[in-house]
C-alpha cells in the first residue's frame, strides 16, 4: 500500500512545516514527524528512530559530523567581523562611494555589502544584524520604504551567494560538491553566468519595486528601532576589515584548483586566526568572541541536522520510493529531474542545505550513474534546493523578517521575486548550459 506511505509522508511534512511556522521547537517537531512517517509506512519505530542505518539519529548525527566545524568556523568568523566593527567599516566604505543622492544606488550598495559578507561564508543572520543599524539612517535620509530592505537583502544573502558563485563556502554548495566528488570551484562558467543572470534580474526588480513604491507615495516610516544608536567605536580600516574575508576566499579558490583536501576547513582556520590578530585591538575579549560564535553555531547546525534526520527516515520509506521514482522518471532528463527533486525537498523541509544533505546521502548515485557531469549536477542541485528553501514556510524566513521588523504580507513578495524568481531564471539557463556541455 504505497499510497498510504505517500499520504503519511505528506501529512508528516505538512505537520512539520505548520509547526515550524507556529514557532514550535524544530527538534521536537522533527521527531514527531519522523514517527508519523515511520508509522504510516509500516516501519519499525525503534529502527527508524535510533537504528544503525537510515534512521533519524544516524541522519542527524551524520550531518552534524560532516558540517559542525563549518558552521562553527563561519559563526566565529562572523562574530569577529561583527564585534570588531569590520562589517560597519566595509559598509561605510561602500556607502561613502555610493552616496545618498540616489535611493536605487543606496539599495544596491546595501546589497553589495551583504554579498561580500555572505560570499565569505558569514551567516546571513550575523551579516544582517551588522547591516541593519547602518541601513536604517540611510533609508531614512533617502526616504526609502523600509520594506525594500528585504529586496536588497535577498539579493545580498538569499540569491547567488547561496550556491551559484564559484568558491562560496555555503553549506548547501559544500554538501553538493562533496557528494558529487568535485571541488568548490567546480562548474565555474555555469556559476558565473547564473550569478550574473540572478544579479541583473534582481537589480531590475529592485528598480521596479522602488519606482512602484515611490509612485504610491510610500516613504520611510520611523519606528522604535530608529532610537537605537549604534555604539561608536574605533573601526578597523578597510584593508584590515577585508583581510580575513580575502584570505578565506583566495585560499578556497586556489586550494580547490590545486585539489587540496578539506580546503574549506583550512581556509576557515586561517581566516579566524587572521581575525584574532587583525581585530585584537578592536574587541574587548577574544575569549568572549570565540565562545559566543561557537555557541551561536549550535542552533543552526542542530536544527538543519534535525531536518536531515526527518529526510533520512522519509528516504528509507516505501512511500518516498514511489515519489522518487516518479520524479526520477519525469520528462526532461536527469538535470531537470535532479532540480525538481532538490526544489521539492527544499520546499517541504524549509531548508536548502537540509535538502542537499538528504540528497547527498541518499539519491546522488542513480543520477551520477546516468552519465551526467558531476560538477553540473552539484551546481544544479545546490541552486535548486536553495530556491525551494526560500518558500514562505522556511524557518529562516520567519527569523529574518522578524529581525528586520517586517512580515510576510509587506515584504515576502520581494524575497520571492529575487530568491525564487531571479533564481529560477538563472537555474533554467544553467540547466540548458549543462545539457549542451558548457560547465
């Protein structure tokens, strides 16, 4: 009775999504979801939850084992960038060049700052919290509606720096590249072309959204956040502020070309050590910065791992076998099928990186056996999963909008237009390129 299993998976994942949207703890709801899937698919509950193979615990633990140090390194580096004032120094340098005469250039300047930080592997939340205090006075001075911050931020952190651009140390791309046995700079032409398309389409949308808001007479509305004044401190100069990020990116790109094993770990360590030295006089306590960064990494790592745990149970069920076979055999070829699989999993799990973790652990072999280019497959899977992960049920979406002081009603349209709309434009071209052998 495969259909009962399919229904069980759908019910379980709907429960998981609804519970996440209502703010329930992800660990608790992930366990309940895994049990629902196991029961409706006739699986042994003990084996499904704590067995040695294809269980909730092995899926969760396997993802933690592979990615905890990456999460931790990025969080510690982000804490240094934030607490030292480096993020503010970078932002001020760019905004000084952009000026405040053109609201459109201000929006693009904000996007550029966020893109630099997230391209270097800084958590989108860390980068966002560093950027909001700078953006508010600029938006106020230029009379830009605050909801357009979501548009600028989506281009910065929820678009090409999540998987497309070559060498980015993002979790989704790292897992896809490792799963397909390719380097972090694999599929460079696809990645660059996809990034350019996503950027151009996003810039056009931002211009359209700004003009539409101005035509409606919308402007900046003061909130309680405007009374919060950023702490004045001696900021590092621009070169010092950028140095750890430059080292991180250069080491990843060069190391990937030289096929150095575990290059992302080496790059993270070097960047953190460089931050410790370069920012020493700009932070109050090395111990506190490292401790806070390490602590901040645990929640995202564990919550993403919990989603992978659910996916591991689902992947081992008879119901998902039917779903997988339908997607695998759909028209369009292996690349289209893989993109659909990644997008579906990213959407139902509300996590692009979680979806890639599930695919890497369970579904890559049949696609690779079709003779597709591993680099192209990795790029398509990572990009598609992050597009699916930008649906409104994403837990990260709720957290970001809450931190911005916005909501789905007034701002999600901007995120959807850029993260999903522009992302799909790029993905379609990337799939065409993969099919004609331009990788």
